[in-house]
């Protein structure tokens, strides 16, 4: 960033954009506000220059965030908002959502969302944004939260925990879910868990049924959903201990949470 000083016209342009559109602007909005100063080609060149010098940060094609002097070259808006700007039809979930609710205190530079289509990872200011594709019937369980004067889609704490198991079964993910359920059981809505899980696969219902049993949470509503099924499932691929109530193979390692 060699040319750090804005000309009076450039400064006026950015100020007008912020007044009209806040800090997030489209190419078309920049073009409209630039008409009295520059033509189309000049404006395109100016945008390239402003991006290079850190006054504009490109979020995706034709979408930018305006920096101010104190944040020049760095995103000054929430990663949750950036994720929703990148893919409007998505909701932030997994550890990223848990962090919003004070349930995950490890520092992370990743924001993970659930979306209806597959998207490539995006890295902005050393933050990684990734999107897990799901089927329409599993695209639920998020709420609108106001962040930076915008509405952002973020999974409820209950759905974030379910997504962790449903989309990436592993010892790590199950350990995390056990720990967060135990630590936050007084603040979680288990009726919401029952409603959400009723819409998911038998395997996921059984896993949470056994998890609830191990840590002493009522699981009768979940059992009703699977009791007629004689099929067996596995919590993880190599599990070999059989739980007859849930017809589920699991790793006795998780008995430590009893």
C-alpha cells in the first residue's frame, strides 16, 4: 500500500457511500456515486486502486467493504456478517455458532456455515470461510441476529451441536458435543433438540439418544422415533460395543461421561 492518502474527490466519494449505504457497497453503487467525478473506465481503475491501497476490501465479485483510516486494509465487520455476505442463503453453525453464544472459547480463524449449494473456501484477512452443503430438508434451526446493523443467520445452540454430529462424525466432534451438553445443560432447550432431531436420520437420532442416556438427559421422545426400526447403526465406523436400546454400536471410550 504505497499511496495511502486519498484525494479530495476520493475522500468525498467514500464519505458519500458510507452515508448512503453504510460500509458495505456494491460495484453499481460505487459507479452511481462516481458519475460526477469519473467515467466508467476511470471508476473501474479507481476501485482497483482503492482495493490495492486498502481503502476497499473485496468480499466477493462486485461487493466491497469500505475501510477507514484506523482499519485500512483490514475487515472491521464481524466474521458472521462476512459469512452471510459471501453466501446469503447460509447460516453460521458448528463451533462458530457456539462461540457466539459463549459456549466455545477457543480462538479460531475459521467461520463455518451450512448452505444449500457447494462453495469454495474463501480467505479474507487471514480468516477462512467455509460452507458445508446440506439438503433442503436439513436447512433449518437458525435464527436472525442483528450484528453490525445487519441481520445475520446463525444456528441456534441446539442446531449447532446437532450439525457437528450430523455433518462430521468423529471422536473429536462427539467429545465436543458431550462436553458442551454437560457444561450448558441448564441453558439448552431439550424440547428444541427433540423437535430438530425428529427431522433427521435414524442414525443421528440414535446417536443423540445414547448421548442423552449417558449423561442423564431424558431420551424417551427420541426413542419413540426409532423404536419400530430393527436396523442397526454405528456411532463411528470402527465401533464394536452394542447398545440394545438404541441398536447402535459405539465406542466404550464415551462411557467416561457417565
